[in-house]
């Protein structure tokens, strides 16, 4: 009796949220998988999935959209470009975040929470506001850009444009994702035993060696976690290139948005989304696998 | 040793400056008496005044508030149930469905919900936005509530049960009051996430259901005026206040992710 009652409780409590997430998350994602194998509708969108005008069921599937994706190098190139932007973003985030995470981890305990909070706080301001801020800073009339160009002029160099370039996109990506790199790094570095560094010092290792042979290898799980947390969202982003990138800086997210809202070729948009999902899942899996391997 | 610590401090100060300078600039220019975000001309509050006479902005703020309150209320109930279920029972599918929406790129959730609503003939507007926001907020509430439950003394509930309380009574009178700070923190977090969401709203919104982030996006894309700075500043203050309350109620929940 208690067992049966327990099961009843389990479904009474867990059932409703589970059902909600099945309906409003799992099913939409599955529909998108099916949509990627369908034909586009006559007036854009999707050919009716369940029935056509005569009311008869239609289940014909096609790999035409996938064929188009793989035959037109333009899209592969776009994925490679997005991949490169996300990779550069991850590396720049790592370079900025590492010293910061190290400093927080080595600060007195009573200061750490405040220092971590200071990293998270900007993250809670609206995403668009943070991107807009860079639009101001990198804009052609901004104080920063005018000063920079005056300086370049002194050395006889041409003035530069920063807004609406890939450079602006990378800056925006780094800015928005930086906390995701700092937090896992800090969580890892905080646990390091200082005795290891003392031992290395006693054995004659200088600061450089102590970092590269002790601290850094031990922090690798944090590096992988941070890299996955930065890389995956950066790969699929569309608002940052949309606002800061101009025509030159577009990424895969912009083309997905365009397929769904402007061109209205939903099957092809779904194909692009599927490829993006597969890449994201593969990278998350890879990060988890490498992290597990490095621990043993 | 000191020299190295100095270098570390220099790098850290650079990082903090990088994080804060852009936001300071946005706030500063909201008080600048010039249409351009360039030179400092003089102090004014006129951009805030204009904001309160901007019909579209007020409508967007009202929509955001309505969506935020509804979505956070529903997702708090579902999220608390989910957090409790994951803590108390062996759930196989639920943890996956809690984590997946947080882990995958946001745009995927946006476009899949767009297809879903259009196929079901649910017109895009307030309802579709609220339904979508609930879907991505449940996970965050569940995680906060679960971590609160994990720190709870299990014997208190057991004692209530030994003294003859029904499971429901034990939950309502013992467990729920104990996890309440976590539930409230989760609700505030859900409200913040909903008010702030751009990507998923962008795909699930229709005509007449513009939210604040969508309105900001339109203004940034079409005509930038310091009104954007003014609304940004107000929105930042609101979020900051909510987050500080949430972190007071449930210390550590902000770092849970």
C-alpha cells in the first residue's frame, strides 16, 4: 500500500510540470525535427503536416532541404564562420577570466562572495542593454572612437570603423558571455590546495613553472566547463550580430531568423536549427568527455 | 610575490572595468542633454519625461509586467512541484526536461515554439508569449527549490509524519514554510528572466504584444535616442532591486548554476 501511494504522489507532484514541459518543450522540438524533412508551404511556412486541402493525411517526407544545405557551400561556410567567432570569443573570455578567477580564489574568504557578485551583477541587466552599450562605445561619433582615430592619425594611419564589423561582434560576444567563464573557473580554482604550490616552490619551481605545471593542469575541468558554457550560446546567438555586425558580421543565428521570419522557408530553417543543435550537443558531449578523462 | 599579486590585481581591475564601463556609459548618457550619445552637453531629465509620454513604451512596459507576473506565478507553482518531485522521487525524464531548455541555444526554443503555435493555430500574442516564458522559467525555479530542499533537515518532515500528519499536511505546514525563501527567490528569478527575455519573445510575439526588450530592440535598430538609455537605466534598477531581494532570501541560489 505505501508503495502504491508513493507512486501516486510521485505522479501527482511530478506529473503536471512534466506534462507542461513535454507539451511546450519536447513536442515543439520534435515537430521541428519533422519539419526539417517536410516541404515548404505554398505561401511560406510549412506544407500542412496532418492533411492537405482535401483533408487526406499526408506523411511524405523529403531530404531536399538537407540536400540543399550540403550542396550549397555558402551555408557550410557560414557555420564555419560562426564556429570561428565562437572559438575566438571562448579564447578571449578565457584570457580575461583566468586572472580574475585566480584573484578571487586567492582573496580572503570574506571578500570572495562580494567579488563574485560583482562579476554576476552586470549579467542581470538586460541582454539588449549590454549590446546597446557597445553600439554607443564603438559608434563612429563616440568619444572612444574619435580619440582612437585621432591617435591613429598622429601615426599617419587611416581612421578605422569599428561598429558593424566582425570585431564589434566578437567584443559583444565576449562581453555578454564573460561571467560564464569566470564562474566555473573560480569554482575550480577555489578548491585547489595551496600546499601543492608550496611543495612545488620547495622543490625549486619558479612562479611560471608552478602555474603551468600545477595550477593550470588542475584547473582544466573548470576551463572545459567554462568553454562549453561560452561556446554553445555564442554559436547560436543572433541579436549581437544583428545589432553590432552589419552585413559582414552575420552568423548562423541570423540566417535561421531570416528563414523563419523573412524568407519563411521553415523546412530549411529547421535544417539549419538541427545542424546547430547537433553541433551544440556534440560540443557539450565533447567537453564532458574531455573533462571526465582529464580527471582520471 | 607582491609584484605578481599586483599584476593579478591589474588584470582583475581591467576585467571589472570591462564589465562595468559600458553600463555606466548607458546610464550617464541617459542624463545627457543631447540627441547623440557622443559629447557631454549638460544634465537633463527630459529623456525620462519623454519616456512617460511615449504610448508605445508604456504599452510595452504594461505587457512586460503582465507577462512577467503571470509567467512567474505559474512557473513558480510548476517549478516548485518539479523541484520537490526531483528531490523526493526517482524521476527519469523530468531532470532532462528541466535542464535541456537551459542548455540548448535559446534560438532553437524560440523557432520550435513558433512552428508549434502556428501549427496549432494559436495566434501569436500575449498568450503564446506567456506559455513560452513558463516553459523556460520552470527549470530555473526547480533548480533553486531543489537546492533549498537539499539543505533542509529531513527529520522535521518525518517527525510531522510520525505525529500523524498526512503527507499533504506535512508538506503544507512543515516543508513549504521551510523552503519558502527558495520558492520566493525562484519566483523573483522567473520574473526577472521573463521581463528580460528577448530571443524567445522575439519569435513568439505577434502584433500588439510588444514587450520592453522588443521595444528596445526596435528603437536600437531604427532610431537610437537617449530614451533607450533612460528605459535601460530604469530596467536595470528594477532588475538590480529584485536580484538583491532574491539573494537576501536565498543566499547562494545565485551561484547555484
